[in-house]
């Protein structure tokens, strides 16, 4: 019987395994999929080109991710961030440079004022205890949507801010409480960091894709990983836990669960989880994100002076676009984010209709060369059985003040990881790694191994 069982082979579960391995504990990891990486996935096409269909960026203060890349001798490179950006607003395309697009003066002033107001409010957040923040109760009573609408003086400001924030939170703004939105900003350093490439959360890409880093982390102990082992029931006993699934049953002294909250709800627990834990699991929904990817022989938009970046209002199927090409632009990759209600609409169409709409949109932005990629791929994370959505769990109004950090609290021999239990870089791969390391440290301490 191993000391510890880990459920989930994303970065959080792998970080927990790595920590236990370093402390010479016996453990086994159970993964429902046939692959590692969780909400990261690197797709390799038949011609050898690749694209990240899941999490792909790292940036300043994400110290654990840089350390892991160095440890496994994997390099990173700058996200392409030169040239003109495009704003698609009210059916008209405008070009601009920098973070804020060119618009009428009042809308520009409004966007600057509104983002700075969110920034100032976020600095007040107690990131370890968001519910203990001075204005927590008031901020948790309203949605981010209500706040943005109240403080948008022009429709143009509202549309641009909405598109940017939907890309940050991966949900409709009425699905997330203002308190959670502010916590998310504080957890990820600041709003400018979350929105930016340069000195921001999108600054660097992992060479070769993000999923290979997960695979490298596990390369020395693949024999301790069981794929296609979806857990359906967990029983706590006097001497530990018993975990069961289709065709298997395993016991251990301790258990670390590192899967998305929406999937935890599908597991049968004996005895039942505490009422507070059950209710917060019911409250948290997952963000809805689709990535739409077109691969070209070269990043032709760069030669025309474009960055590949677009911000678009609801008339476009996509909130934002980025240049997602590999290092040195060996070939070109355009990446569009299709989020929340736009994703619900886009992915209700069949694949051929989606591809046609996507390429028409790309062509509108970057010209006729965009119409004929050598590869096309789209992927909706809400349709992934073992993710249930992306980027992370979303706290609605009332959740933080009523349930606090109940999600991360140990339940007997069960400890909880996953990016949703992180207080630093919540929702990011960095947060997942930190949460996995924290859960493993809890287990080691409870077993008398500090």
C-alpha cells in the first residue's frame, strides 16, 4: 500500500508527486486520460508543426514554472509583440500600438480610469483571505458585470473592457463576483500583468509546447502513473482511504485530489464530504474557453507590420487573437480565443461551419493569405470530459464570503490541490504547481515528515 495516492495528472498532481518523490515517500498517481498535462495539451500535426490547445504562457513572478523549465533543461522564448494591433469595434477595424487601442478621447479616458480603479481596489485584497478584505461583503454582493456597466461612460469603453476581461476570466462578466475578480487580479500580481505580453502573464512561451514540460517532470517515475484510471468512489477508513474506479481498487494512507472542482462533484464519497465542501463545489462553475488555431508556412502578418493581436467586440466570434508562432517564426500560428457566450455560439456549429467562420474572420483582419492555412484546429475545453472547462473554477457572488477557503481545507486523510486552491496565481499553471506542492507539504507534515 503506497503512502499517498494522487488523483489527477495535470501540473498540480505532478507537482505533488515530485515533492513526495523528493522526500522518498511511496505514492501512485491515477489519471483518467491517456496523457499527462491536464488543462495543458500540445497538439502535433502530421507535418510536425505543433500548437498548444491548452495553457501555454508564463511570465514574471511565476517563479515555480521558470524553475521547473530550468530543472528539465527546457528553454522559453518571447511571445511575438511587435507591430500594429487591431481593434474590431462596431464593424470597423482600427489599428493601434501598445495596450490601449485608439478610440474617441472620452472612451480612452474611461478605459484608463476603469482599469486603474479595478487595479486600486485589487491592491486592498487580502490574497490569503479574500473574505477578510475590508470591503469583501460589498464587493461579493455584485458581479463584475454590474461594476463594469456602472463605470462605463460610453458603449465603446464597455465593449473593449468587456472583451479584455472575458479573456482574463474565461466567463461572462455576470458569472463572476467582483470580489473574486479582484482576488484574481491580486493573485496574478496586477491587472496590467494579466492583460500584458511585455512584463506580463503572456510574456514567454515554452519551447516545444507546454505539455512536454509536464511529461519531462514525470519522466523518472512513469511506472508510478496509471492512465485511464478514472476515480468514481473514495472511502475514508480508520487507516486511510480506499479509491475505486472501473476495474481497480487501491488503498493508501493519504489522498491528494488535484482535479477541477466540477469533476469532484461526480465522485461518490463515503462518508459524505462536509456540507460546506459540498456546497462550494456546487457553487463553482468552470470558465468556458475555445482555442481556434490556424497554422501557416510563415507568420505573413509580421511582414505586413502586424503583431497578430486583435481585440474584438461581440460582432466577432472571438474576443482576442494572438501570434502563437514558435520561436523565430519557423512557421506562423494565429490563435483566437473564443470565450463564454461566444464559445457557446461558435461551438454549437459543426466543424466545417466553424472553420469557415474562423478563416473568414482571420482574412478580414490579415488579408487573403489567412484564408488558406496548412492546418486548422479548434478545441473547446468545456467539451473535455476530464476538464469540464477552462481556465479555472469561477466564484459567483456570495461564494467567497460564505464559504471562504473551504475548497482547500483537508478532509480527514484527503488533501486538495489544483489551481483553484491556490492563493498566488489562481487559475494559472503556476498556481497549479504551487497548490500541488502545498498539498504535498500538508501530507508530509501530517505523516510526521517535515
